[in-house]
């Protein structure tokens, strides 16, 4: 029997990444996530090729250099337009260009891109070919394990083989199929069952490809377990809703023993300073504050933290109705949590409980 080919480690992919999420992973969110982890690869929200070509590029593509490693996710199905958009992304400094072949929304299907492209692997291959010719950075694909009635393992493998034939070596696979008719995008992230084994088997069948698994992974322990089968893990909702888990990525996933140990209040101070600069430049606190609401999720004072920020991040500044709310809202929220936790500790001490 022939030896199994060596697993090829591509330095351009990350063991851990935060998923592209529309309306969530904007530049402010990514700045926050980067304050929690140096090694996780971050992804933009999906930006259509048309928008890159004709829209406000600073607004759509602008990012802070600390966000690296950073991937731009594109939506589209016209090889020439995708190639031009990819080239612009590479010029802006993105480390990877990713093609969305997983989004099931009606709007995206109307534009003939996203998950419906899984039905046309040859078109995806042409897109990848054109994008690869246009840029030197890796061009990757994010897809599902199937769509509608094209959901057998053979369909999936044909898709992967065809697109890999165009030179794509990294696939991020959301381990559930998408139902394009009848389910909303939200339902399509919850209803079709997860099939991790199919993604693991893909890695076994194609050890030459970098396979990153996505979908329903909620903890660092689960992420580590997948890394025994595939090259990387991508977390979406868990990373956004319970962002503190990102603070373990550098040591527990990337194996970086030099990673500083973080505390939530220091991260929040980083975000308060960032928010002050954003407001100074004409932005609004809530553009940033909405992303940090989960920082104390599950911790004593976590609900108070969320409520305080939600109530104070919009509207006039307390004590000065003529000024917009500033990063001080985040500082005050952190102070309230610390006060709550200290009071709880005091009660425990008085009761003689550890
Ligand atoms: C609010 C939201 C927006 C999303 N937007 C995108 C997107 O722009 N592009 C994309 O490929 N996937 C998008 N997704 C899907 C995620 O990238 C991910 O594949 C999915 O949530 C499953 O991973 P999870 O279970 O870790 O969240 C989005 C998911 C959410 C929750």
C-alpha cells in the first residue's frame, strides 16, 4: 500500500481563525479581537466584488495594521471582477483573499454567489484561477458540505477536487449543508445537522490540502480536538458572543508561551483608548461598544456590564448632554464589574467561604 502523503503545513494559514460575519466582524470588532489574541487569523465581513470596484474603499477595506493576519472575504461570481477586487484587496495589504461559497441569503443567491455556487464548481474554479493570477497572497474558499439535494459525499468531493484543480489549496468548510429554498440564513446556521466527520474525511482523502473546519465549535477544548483531524479551526458566533475565549488562543492553540497573560479590564482600557480616538475622529462610541458586550459573559457582574454599556453607549454623555458618550462609558462599566466582584468576595470572606 502506498504511504499516505505527508501533511503539508502551509505557513500562510492559521490554526485558529475568527469567521467572517456580516455586520459583526467590522474593523472595530477585529481590533477588539486582536487585543485578545495575536495569532488568530481575522476575516472581514463579506464584501462584494462590485462594492470593492465601485464603492467607498476606505470604508469597505480600511483596517488598522494591528489586525494582521487579516483576510478579505469577497462575494461574487464574475471571474474578471473578482480578480480585480482581489488585486485591490492585496494592494490594500490583506494577507489572504477568501471567496464566499457558503452564504445562503436570498440577496446573495439573487446575485448568483455564495452557497449557490457549490452547484457550479467549474465556475468557482474559473473565479479562483482568475483571482490567483491577480494576486500573490493565498486565495482560499469558504464553503459548505453541500447544498439542497447536491449533498452527497461524492458531490462534495467533486466540488473540492474541481476547485483544488484551479490551484486553491485552502478550504474552510462549514460542516453543514445549506438549504437554499425554505430556510433563512439564521436557520441555515442551525437547522441542517453538523457533519464534522465528513470534513475530517476530506482531510484524510486530500492531505495535500489545508482544511479548516467551521460550525458549532464553542470552546478551545473542542477546537483542540478538531486539530487532531484538520489543519485549522474557525469560530464564528462563539468568538463573538464569548470573546474572552480568544484570550486562550495564543497559548492553548498556537503554543506561544511568550503570549502575555491578559485581564479583561486591561483589554477594555485598550478599547476605551481606541474608542476615544475614534470619537475624536468623528465616530460614535456604539460603533465599538456593541462588540465588547460579551466580554464578561458568564462572569459575576457580566449582565450589569452589558446593561450599563447598552444604556450609555448611545445618546448624550452623562453630565454633559452636548458631548457624545466617550470611552469613559467602557471604563465605568469595568469599574462597576470590579465593584460587584469585590462586594461578592467580601460577602464570601465574611461567610468564610472560598
Ligand atoms: C451574524 C453572522 C453573519 C455572517 N456573515 C457571514 C459572511 O459575511 N460570510 C461568511 O462566509 N459567513 C458568514 N456567516 C457564517 C459564519 O462565518 C460561520 O460560517 C457560521 O456562523 C458557522 O460558524 P459558528 O457556528 O462558529 O458560528 C455569518 C454568521 C453570522 C452569525
